[in-house]
C-alpha cells in the first residue's frame, strides 16, 4: 500500500484537492467576501478591454442634485436646509409638469417647519398631495417623514421607500435590495423598489447587483438651482430633460452620504454639458471626480436604471463555480507537484490573468463569475502540493540514499536524490566509459598469508581504486574477487566520462605504486594493478529478477574493457584504453598508441592506448618520448623493424633503468624477433591474443 501511495501520490493529491475544493465551493453556495473587490476589478477590466455598450439615447432615470452651488444660489441662500419646503414645492410642480413619470426624494423630511412657522410647509404639502400618484418619499428603518408630508400622500404600499443600502462585508456598496427587514415594521420596500412600483415598471428582482458599464454619476444629473430657474423662466426645457423619466432628488454634497461602490475604478465625468437652454439647465460632472465615492442617491438611481433598461447583471450559478473551483484546485496542485516554485508561480500568474480576462468577458455579457474561491484554490493548492511533494519525495530521497549509500559515492547519491528520474528502471542505451581494475600479484600472495590478512590487503588495495573512482563521480558497479568494475556516464549523466575514468585510473595506479613501495621498504610483498578502460555505447539498467536485481552495464563496450585489462600484462603497462577513450580524453590527457591488437571475442583489430599523464602538466621530455614511441610504431608497421627496435630499445632504457618490463621494452623485443624471423608477407601489424 505504501509503495502504491508513493507511485500514485500525485494523482491522489490532485484528486483530493479537487474534491475538497468542490465541497468548499458547494458549502459557500455563492460569492465569498473577497469576491467584492474582484468584482470591482472586473468592472474596470471590462471597461478597459471591451467596447462599452452604447448608452441609451434617453436615460430612463435622472437626478436633481442638491449641490453646493444650489445651496449658495440667491434663491436658496435665504433658507436653512431644513426649511427648503417652498423651494422643493416649486421644483416638484415643475418636474411633474414636465412629464416626469415618478419623482422620488432621497431626503428624509424628519421635521416640519410648521412647528416653527404656521403653514410654512403648506406649499410643499399641497404639491405632494397634487402629485401623490407619482411621488415617493424616503424613510429610514427607524423613522418616518414628518406626518404632514407622508399624510399628504395617502400612505400606501409604494409611498415610502427605505433609503438605506446595506454594504458588503468590506464596507463597500455593490447591491441594492428590493426590500429589507426592519425591527418595527417588518419587511419594507427600498426606495428603488418603491419608485419602480410607483412607475408600474418591471418588478425589481430581490437584489440588483451594481456592475455599471460607466461611472454611476454618468446618469443625467442637474443642479436643483438650475431646475428651479427653468421652472420659473423656461418650463419646456424641463420637459426635454425629465419627460417620461423617474427622477430622484437628493444631496450630492462632498461631505454627506458618500458611498464606495462597484464603479470606483471607472473614469468619472469631469466636464458637464453646455447649457441646454437659456435658463442655464445643463448636465453636471461628477460631484467629486477625484474621490472613489459617489452620493448615495446614485445607488438607487443605478438600480432603477438597470431594471428599466433590462441591463441586469446575473451571478453565475454554483453549477459553474463549483466545477471551476475544483478544476483550478486540481490544476494548481498539479503545478506544485511537477514544477519548480518559480515556474509554478509564473504559471499561476498566467492562469490568473486568463481567468480575470475571461471574467471580464463574461461580465461584458452581464454574467458575473465569482472568482475569489477558484483563485484561492489555484494559489493555495500548489503550497499544499509542495508540502506533500516534499514529504513523499524526501522519503524517497532517504530511501535512495539508504539503498545506494553502500555502493555509490556520496556525490552520486546526492545527485540521484535530487533527480530520481536519472535512475531509470529497465535498460537504456547511452555512451559511457567502463573500467576493469584487477589487483595483480594477488593470487600468488593468497597462498602466503592467512585469510584474514589476505582479506585486509584486498580491501585496502580495492579501497584505493574505489576512492579514485568516487572522487571522479564514477559508479562502482561490482567487485569481482580482487577486481573492480566501474562506470562513468551512468547511472547519472556525465559528459566528460572518459576524462574522469582516465584520471581515476592514473590516481589509482599512483596510489597503489606508492603503497607497493612502502610495502617493499618494510620487506613485505608489493601488489600492483592492471586497468582496462573502454568508451562507447552500452546498455545500462537494472538486470536480474523482480526479487533481486543489479544496476549494471552490458554490451561490447563492457566486454572490450574487460579484455583490455588483460592486455596490460602483455605490454607490461598498468593502464590500457580503447581508441574511443583516447579520442574523448586526448585534449586533457597525454596518450600514446601502444599497438593494434585482436582481442578474444571481438571481430576486427583494436587500437590500444596508454594514458601517460595530464597534458597540461606534461614536461617536454614526456611529450618527446610519446612522439618517439609513435615513430617507432610507424617503422614497425612499415616492417622497418631495425629502426623500430632501435627507438624502442632506447626508450626502454630511459623509462626503466632497472630493466623492468614496459611497453617500449616489450615492443623492442618483438621488433628484434621479427628481425630474426620476419613475419609473413600478409602480416597486417595486428597482434592477436589467444587469451583474455
């Protein structure tokens, strides 16, 4: 079960994230708190990225603004704001006479001036009575207009409307409801709902979502002072402005009843229109164009306009939001499971941009898709996935370290742990370098010492080889008695595998020679080493059975490397490489070609080489000797055996004054033998080996 979980943890993680996200979206049942701010951004994005729908030629709603200019005008300056009844009576009569469909006052007339001056409000009360069929007054949840005003309207279902608009959890205003529950009077209609009812227009939905295509104060708005002057001097101007419309009269002072709404990022109108008539009537710009707030009267006006024009924005149902949330959760988890953190972050940013663009496009079709929960899942599930990924893959890393720690160099274990894909099960073909190293003299030594001493010696000398292999990022494939098989280029990639292998061989030979000299100085037996190296294509992978297997390499490259280890004894050298190894490493290692041989089990001759030392540190004398050896080999192959013998003989004396066998001394003896008994005319210069 644990193995199944490790293999399929990505699928399991994505599935669990999908199910959890779907459940969360279903339980939420609709937009969450963060969706409000996202809606504001989508409204702005729609305005920036999509052509605005043409505004109606004649807006069904207009606003008469009690603004600062009106209050300072000579017609109103004499009246305190609480005593504007006579002025409002003139305005109401004029707007009604102009053909307004309904007039709503977004002002709560809590006090009547009749208390201070008998019949002061009589003109306004009589005007309300004359137009009672098309007037709506605002009230609050806790208070009514003063009795003379609402009594003049013969109270009914649509006479009064609640002025309150409930904010979203973040304090911004994005919805206008048709009715609200009050403690004392139960459920009451809002001002917008009452106006629509009075106008006998289409019924208002339970809630109007404010998603305006233009700034809310783009609704035609006129100063109360200008309307009053037109009532007195040019009533036809009002007919052109208000005929057939629902008109709201309310305050637009910068310091009163201001709301932050959905259209806060939309460009406000900064210039009014030219005068529409000699009476001075003109459309006003935004009341505070540098503010992100609008007067509350425009919330009611926008809701009424949306219902009147049918330009209502609908919220996408859970049947859309739940699958979207689930898919994004699973996708985010997948990103966290397969990508690096930076790549996942870039992908998430890209997906977020696409989603916001799609949300704006959907809003252009009057459908709002709440994206807060889907985006939260898109951002949050990768974090969860990284935690799962770390826990599972850290466990896998420790497993790899335990499994390979006894067989592979720590550097290789670290690379495999960081990238387990580098260790693939099965077989694959790749170019690599193979080394066989055999401790020479070990068999004879085994008959002279007790088993425990023999084992200690074997482990010590094999340790010299292993240290050199691991120091060059090699992989010790196996121990074969007193021999070592090592690989470079597998199981991890290594482009300089040939150079690494040759350097390991040179280091091992130097260390074992040093140990041998120390042993001889102590009067003990000195052991040597023979190393064969070959590079080329090989098949690497796990071989064996499902219950027991070994990671190794097989193929001709491996077989030739094994044969080259035996060639060392023929030529009296410590290291012999194949031609591909010499080709790959010759830029950094100084080689000399020893001979062309025919090894057992391989068709065709094979050039064999001896690595001498690092090319960068090779003294001129070594380079000159390598050149002379090559000249002797050329003479040899041209059957000029006397010249070859002379050159090799001189090299042998220089290289080993003690007379120890070397490639030069072996080849000198062979050239002398051919001088005494020349080869057949068909001789091709290849030395054929009958044994390994």
